């Protein structure tokens, strides 16, 4: 079982951005990876994050 701190760290990791401001969720969406998108959302990915474009 994770602690509240570990849940926060997981969300930080899921929402980490690359140099273009893309998250793992952005990259999965660009590739059309529906199953991965669902997994990332379940892991706490923020669906409202915008890239730097």
C-alpha cells in the first residue's frame, strides 16, 4: 500500500513535462494509444495540462 506521499510522487511523475511541455498523456494521445491514455488517467494524469505550443 502506498502512502499519501507516494501517491503525490506518482502524480508528479505522470505529469512531468518534456522540453516541449508534453506529458506522458500528450504523447500517448499523439500516438493514438487509447489503453495507455486510460492507464495514465487512472494513475492521476492531469487531462487539463497544455503543452508549450
